């Protein structure tokens, strides 16, 4: 009886390799970090363009 119970418990245990594979497949932290980095890079690009436009406007206004 104890062997049968032990076998059932072993069957219900999570396979660590399968768990790691599923976690890698649905790694939301990594996906969100990548998305944030992309948005951050685009924002910095916009910020540079905006600053350039302001400086050009200031230069042309004072010229």
C-alpha cells in the first residue's frame, strides 16, 4: 500500500525540465523588459529630435 501511495505521489510531482520549458515559453518578465527597452529607446530618439527642433527654432528666431 505504501508503494502504491509513493508511486502516486511521484506521478503527481512536477517534472522540473517540463516546468523550466513552460516557464521559458511564457517568460513575461523577459518579454516585458524587451518591450520596455524598445519603448525607452524610441522615447530617447524622440527626445533627441525634439531637443534638436527646439534648438533649431531658437537659432532661427535669434538669427
